[in-house]
């Protein structure tokens, strides 16, 4: 239909454009859902919550921050149940067999050394050890994590000789580059876990 000037009324064009609006809105909603799902999957890929029930229950039992336990597992084994280091550390929390045997005896756990591979047992031994180290170092969590990585004797030597004061602020004073990287990685992971999943 044309008007007296021979032009098509603008109303017809307007109606044609409006008919595409629901389709565009539906497409936008679909893309938004895909992006949200991708973000969720990406988050869980890089910061997984495997064995969450066991981690949260055991961490609570020993008064530990569960995000810290997740961060330690992420740094130690990347959540690989049967991970084993070149030095022989085993399982999710990468415990040396000698350390695991000492923990079992000291804590009085009724378990065999072979159970170190089982996720719940490994998490329990690792959490108990972190709790023990926390008491040993008077809640200095930087020293706790350094000892978990480098061993108590090394950390005590650094502290007693004034090489490192046990604080995160002076992390660069730690002689072992691996331990410096380890502490940074664990603390960064802890913060991300809290940001992504914390209330």
C-alpha cells in the first residue's frame, strides 16, 4: 500500500522489524545460558571440588579451613588419587610413606599404610598433619605450609638462623624456590576457592 506521495508507509517497515524481536531475544538468552554454563564448567575445571564431602567433614573435624585443604590438594596432586612424586610422596595430599606411618602411629589411627592411596584416608592423614603443624608453629600458617612442602627440619633451620621470619610478607627470604612457589600457589588457590565458592 502506498500513500499519495507513492511511498511505502513507515508503519509496515516497523511491523517487519518488530517480528524479529522475539527471535533475537531468544537467541540472546540462549547465548547467555551457554556462556554461563561455559563459565561454570571452566571454574570447576581449574578449581575443582572433588571429594568435597570428605574434605569439608575432615577439615571441620580438625578445625581447618576447607578452602585451604582444597588448595593444598590442588598444589600437591591436582586431585589425582594415585599421584606419586619422584621422591615417593603418595595420594591426594602427597604424603611420604614414612610420614604417613608416623602420623598413623602418633595419632593412633587404625589403618594400614597401604590405605594412604584411598582418598578419605589420605585426606584424613594430611589434615591431621596440617593440624599438628599448626600447633607446632603456633598458628603461623606460612610456616605450616612451608614445612608441609620442605620439611620441618629445613623450616626450623631457616627460622632458628634468622634466614626467614616465617611470614608471608618475607616469602622471598625462603631459600628454596620450590617452597616459595608452593606457598604463593597455595595462598592464591585458597583465595580463589573462597571467592568462587565461599558464602
